[in-house]
C-alpha cells in the first residue's frame, strides 16, 4: 500500500506540472474564451473551493521553496542533455498514448505513435534522439485515460486541488488510476512485474524527471501567469479545465501551452 501511494503521488505530481502552467509563445498568458469556454468551465463545480484555495496556497509555497529552484538548476544543464532527456520522456509517454489512441478510435494516430516509439526506442537509443521526425513521423499530442473517459461522455465531476498534486477532477483522477491496473506498460515492467532489466526506482525517477523537465520549460510562463492574474487560483482552475477540454476535443484554437515544446524551440525564443 505504501508503494502504491508513492506511485500515485509522483504520477499525479507530474500531471500537475503538465497542466497547471499555460502561456502564449511570447511568454504572455492567454485566456481564450472562444467556444463559450467560460460557460463550459462554470459547469464543472468547484465543490470544495474554500479548502481548495488553502491547498492551492500551500502548493504555491512548496513550489517556491522546492520545485522552482530545482527547475532553475535544471535549465543550466547543457542543451543536448535537456533535449535528450525530454525526448526520452516524450517517447516513453507513448506507452500510454497509444492505447488511448485506440480506445478513442484514433487508429491513424495510434499507428504513427507506434512507429515513432519503435524507431526512437531502437535507432534513437531509448528515445534520446527523435529519429522518427526525420522520417516525417512528427510528434502528436499526448493522450491519457482521463481524456478517453471524456471522449466517452464521462463528465468531469467536481474540481478539486490536492496537496502537492495540484488541480484535477474526479474523472481525471479515475483515469490516473487506470495506470496502476495494467494501463501503463512502463508501470507494468518496472513495478507490477519483477524483471532483470528495470528497478522500481526507474519508474519513480522518470515521473519526477518529467515533472522537473516541464517546470523548467515553463518558468517564464508561470511567472507571467502570476503577474497577470488578479486571482491566480481562479486563473489556474479556468486554464486547467480549458486545457483538458481542448485535449479531449483535439482543438487547436484555445489555450496555447508550452508543455510539449522542444528545448530547441524554447531556447531559440
């Protein structure tokens, strides 16, 4: 039970970092209200807002004294190391994206991601090098089980904020639990099954590194969000829900994010 709780904490933390910071390509925060996003977000109940705001403040303090300094240090690493790490983590995420492509009926995307994973894992040396892009197989959006539940018509349920883990909904939390019941191949080979090739710690390190990598990419974005928000809690809540809706509907015209950019693109801005 202790091991499972540790896995949940690390996994949801990495998800927090991948959805809680949003900004335009110039580093300024953009809140797009197209498609009546404000009305859509209001349909998701903030059932525990008073408690959520307290937890949110705690998380902000923890980020300031712990995660942000680590992310700043990570940015001092040479670009090849950061790019290789980011590529490897992105390649690894395909073990969750591919089954969700299939569950959502995105068979073409599933085929592309399968080819990308095969090529990058072998020729790209465990995904360190994005060789697949040279063959015209460009990186696609990530998918997860929360998004799949959304495409199946499952409602978000209450919005809430967890200590350390950050913003989520009942639906997204249920989707995360699928990873620990056979839905995450990386979890299966590192935690669920004892192998001679991987340790339990490999899973933990990959999740923590993924979160740090994302946080480092979004230092300016989060700073801009803090400086331009009259109510930071409400902004993060709105942007989280907008981003989840964008991903479920595969829309391009809503909130722009930096979470999937390559380090080359970020460093060149």
